[in-house]
C-alpha cells in the first residue's frame, strides 16, 4: 500500500491511498479540520466525492477504523500515533505474565522501559489513572504512552513469563 501526500496551499493536505485494483481513496484535510473523502476508480480518473466530515467527526471515525472502540479480532496490541515519536498503545496481559499479580510500583515499568501506564481496562471498567498500588492482573488491558523504542521494551517485558528474569 502506498500513500501519496501533497500540500494544497491555502487549503490543507491531500492524501491518496492506493487500494486494490488501482483504486485510490483520496482524503483532503482542510486547514479548518474539515475532511473530504473521495474515491478514484484509477489514478487518472476524476474523483467521486463520498462524504465530508467535521474535524471532530473525522477523529471519531478514525478511532473506530483503527480499532480503538472495537476490535473484531483479538489482538495483543493496538497502536495509536499521537505524534511522530509518541504512541498510545493497548496491551493485553496474558495468563502467566511476569507482571501479573504485581503492583505498578513493584513492577517499576516506567523506570525499566520508559512508558507510562495511563489506564487499565479490566472487566468492562477503566482505571484511569491507576495509582502505584494498583495490581496488574491477567486479562487486563494496559493503556501505555511512550516512544516506539520504549513501547518495544515494554512489550518485551510484558511477554516475559513468571520465572523469567526481571
């Protein structure tokens, strides 16, 4: 998949996303925040406007599309880019994970990896923000913020099983 980006002086930015069969999805982001979404049957064809959305609605649609509201397939991790080098990610705590049963203070996650746990989703409830005494449990979903390398370090730590070295 290739994404073409171009500036539209006085308007905003245009993104063309290659789809299957040479089709393209064209998204124009206006400086005002408004988004216009078009479909091009092929790279040389005229665009057909599908819809437009306010900034707020476009962001809501974006979070739905990326799976922040609902994930149709169980995954271990969901990633949201907040900026070029800051990510908001969701990680599942597996049964037998070394972090399960430990408090945030005891696990020293920020000290060890650089990420911050900003929320914990547990049995339909959200603990936000968790305090240092909050105990991580199997089947929790940890919402963390950090740069890409810190998130990789955290993922490695999270994958360690009971009995692995800290």
